[in-house]
């Protein structure tokens, strides 16, 4: 198992920055070549991929959020973090931190194998 | 295109077989993965790399793909399979991920 545990405020004011941290407690964040991702889900809606990071620092972001998102990693704390700036009510959602694994089958195939329980973040004044 | 299209809702009689499909250009070059989400819970990986089951996933779940369409088949659907199902793949750029809109499965 690779328990993932989020931490961060459940309420953020409009125009401020949403900050969440995910602690990986079941293994080292810099082993196995995994990527570490954030995914969100607006209440009652579908899943939206936000972005991911490799422990060496490579990041990719959803183009629709790229201008406001920063994902970072702290290998000394076995954590990765999400910062989403200039939030509005449209950013109210459940946020999940997720591990990304891959296999060669034969082409490289990526998938989200471990999810945390999710955190509801509400943007409201 | 970076979109994956799923039917919003599908129903199946208890014990019967149901196929949930996912269409998109990215599926011609990237394998799909599938996720099951029950109310109030985080998604769970059901199928990865087109047709592989994670350890512990019942054998009644299977995956396949042809052209721009990936499919999740449940053979002998159980009441506990009632859930939302999402497909996912890399997009046509190869660097980003995209989810389908989800299919709500009802087991009658």
C-alpha cells in the first residue's frame, strides 16, 4: 500500500491561493519512477486532471489550468504540493492526490493506481 | 482532439453483461485505464493498460480496445458494481491526461 494523506485548508477566499500538500507514507516519493498527480472533481461532476510531477521536478499541467497551477515536490519530507492561484468559486471541488504508475504493454501506459480519500476545498468569502 | 466521450448512463440486469465504451482520438495511440467511483468515495483503478486488472480486482471486469474506442466489460454484473465509471488516457500530445465524462452504471 502507498497511503497518501492530504493536508490543507478546506476553505479559501476568492482571489487567494489554494494550497494542498500530500504526504506519501507507504514508500519513498523518489523511488520507482512514479509520477505524482493532482486530480479534482467538482461536486456531482466528473474527474479533471490538474497536473503531475516527477520527483526530479518534471511537471506537466492541464492546459486549461496551467497559468494558475504549480505542483512541487519535497523529497526530504516525502511530500508533493499543489498551489492554485487566483481561485474563484469555480475552483470549489474535491481534490485528490494520486500516484501515477506505468507499464510497458508494449507501449508505455500510465495509470492512477493509488488515490487519497480526497479533500473538499470550498472557495468562498 | 483531447476529448474522451462516454455514454452518460447505462443500465444492466443483475447477472448480465454490460459494456461501457469510451471514444477519442487519443485512444489510437494511448491505452485507456478505467476507474470505478461509488458515492462518497475516491475512484478506484479497475483496468489499466487497456486490459490489465489490478491485484484483487474481480475477473468479471475486463478491458479491450479497437481503433479510437476503449471498452470496459462487466460479465455477470453484481449489485456492488453500481457506480460511476471513468476512462482515462494520455492526450494526443502525450504529456497530459484526459478523463471521459463518466458513465453512471445502474444494476437493475
